[in-house]
C-alpha cells in the first residue's frame, strides 16, 4: 500500500460524522475507533496495514493509521494523540527501543486497551501480542543455508538496528553454530531508515569488497537483501552464483525469486498478524472477550522459486 493512500484512509476513518442526540446513549450504533501505529513506512509494515484495514472493514471499525518513522519521540506522541483523541483501542507495532512503555500503561489506565503486533514490550498491561515466530524464522533461514551450501562455506550477514528481530538472530546463530557454515562478517544498520534498500546497497557493497570470498548473504529483511543484490550487480557479481536469503516476502523479493536472483525469503505474514490482533482488540472492546493467550505466534513460511506465489 502506498504511503499516501494509508494516510488518506486513516484520516477519513477517524472522523465519523457528529452524533445526533438520539445516537449518544449506550446503545448508539457508532463505529468503534481504533488507532494503529507502525514503526515506519516500508512494504513490510504497509502489508500489516493492509491486513488491519481489510479486517477493520469487515468488522465495521474506524481505523486511524500513523507511523513513527522510526523516531521514539514520534512513537510516544502518536500514543498520546490517540489517548487525547479518545480512541477506544490502540493497535501498536512497537519499535525495539521500549521507550513507549509508560505511554502504553497510561493509555490502559485511561481505559484504552492496547494490543501489540509484531514485537513485545516490557509491560504486562497489554491485551495480547500477535507476532511472527521470529525464532522459527531464524532457524528456517539457517537450515536452508546449511542445506543449500552443503554444510560448508561462509556467509555475510546484514542486520537491523539494535534489538531488531533479536530472537531471530539468536536462533539463526544457534542453528548455524551447529554446522560447518560460518559467518564471515556482519554489518548492521544503525537506524530503521538505514534498513532501506538504497542505504543497504552501500552497506553491502562495502561488506562484499572487504570479504570477497563468500558463498551467500543473509539479511534481516527483504529491503536489505534487495540492496545486497543491487550491490552485487554493481560490483559485477552474478547474484545467481551466491545464495541469498531475506525475510518478509515483499513484492520485489517475489519477483527476484521468480527470476532466480534471490534464493529464498521467509514470509512472516505481517498482514495476518495485524488482522488477528485487531480482531482480539475488537472483541475485547465490544464485549470484553479476552484472547485465548497473551502471546500468539504466527508460524512463518519459507518461500523459494518453486514455492513462490508468482
């Protein structure tokens, strides 16, 4: 979904017409208003917005979507704004900094339930967390690399900012550590913006030039692996001669699977995560139905050229 379209839908949905006196009682048939925040605009988080928007339409929910653009101060302000606007629930995809916890607790204290998507936070005041099984994604990536490289060789790794997909990182390292495949070098983005494709092209090019004897690259999201593919092509390295693995199943990565220049991507189903979290939040707001568990993990899917939906 395009950034402008998200803003347009969000702006329209948060502003229902003023209620008439006959509509102001407890039985008033006005839509439930839920505020949703994503960390930043990119294909992955916009896919989660698509899932939430589709579910909101089915439920008759008015959905307000905003982005923190990877600024902790904006994340905090967005939550404060939701509270002051009087939304009935907050659907939050939190940034890894954890600095928004006081805002979450303040919202809950004000009677606004908060459901998390994608990542946990250090408070027990939230209604539910629906997230990718990040550890399983890490194991899947490692196992695929081990098998495709014949349990030998070395890879380069492109990470996100501190705390980004930490469970995936730990599980990936644990599984790879029991094999004969080694990590020759790692480069990490310092901020969310630096995970974007254009920046990662430069990051990956530097990494490749410093460690030219590598057999593959694993990146923590698809924008980063696409940047790595761009870097290889710029350096006149045929991407089909290296094993490349990303995470997220972006539209561009699916096209790269189809033409054989990307080895695999792991679909963590962000649209499903957001849709389910919104469903639980709606149920709690509507009739106090509590989710079956506090943490619900969505199993990822490994996609290759053979299993790609394109």
